[in-house]
C-alpha cells in the first residue's frame, strides 16, 4: 500500500537522488534522466512523490559530501546515494570513498532520513586487490550505518552495448528504464519506510 494514498500523508514526499553523472542524466535528453524516470514510475504506482535530481557529473564521493548540506534539504523524506563510480574510475584510494560515503550516511542518519545506498562495482582492470576492497565498500557501509543497500546501480545494464552510450559508461534512455525497473522494489520499500517513519 502506497503510504501516499492515506489521508495522513497529503503532502508530496521529497526523495533526493544524490549522485554523479549516472543520476544527473549525462548524455540523455531532459526528462529522461534516472530521477525523472523513477518519479514517473513511482507516481504510476500511486506514490505522491517528487524525485529531486541532485546529480552532478564528475562528482566523487568527496564532492557529494561537500555539497550534502545544500543538496539534501531538511525537509527531505528519503535519500538515494549513488556515488563512488568516479572515485573508482580515477583509481582513488578506496579508503577515501569509505570515509566520504560514511560521512554522508552519518549525516543522513543523524537527520533521520531513510536512505538507500546504491552500490557500484570496480572495473576489472584495476587489479584484484582494488577490486576486492571496492566491492566490499557498499555492503560494509550499509551494515555499519543501518541503511538499505541496492548492490549495483547498473545491474542489468553494465557491459550491454544496447543499453549504454558509446562511452560504455553511461546508460541510454532504455538503460535508464532498466535501472529504474530493477530498483523500483527497493525504492518503494524506502518510501514506505519514510511514509511510516
């Protein structure tokens, strides 16, 4: 049951998507970015929700932390954190991402904002040690801060040429639809938690 359909929650819920170019909608037309498609899918399921696009292309987890306070306003009902891909692509130390993402989750927890952490996987060319450390990052942080985890933001899309732009990194509009479809159960669970919180 969508919490938004009850008389108690007549106010439109605010879901902030804090991320990088994968959230911002790099290379796709206006209205086709992940937050837009997600909002349409949620509304089709009866959720009275506004999904705020707080994605900035090129942002690392540290950049996301630096702008948290103005990207995630006090009236935020729920939060999706999609950061870390640029840390990985630049080969930055995994510990940097762990500290920054941990600080973001600590801020969200302190503000009592139900949060979904969207994970990323390391590219195999970075070597087995980096791969192992990076792939542990998201499950570890979700457990540490008691937030929900969506293990891999690009699940079903990564490495599929039909669903990615020519750079092989950013999803096409069809790829965005696949991401939203796969994430929807996790996001509706997040909103239900926020609506009953």
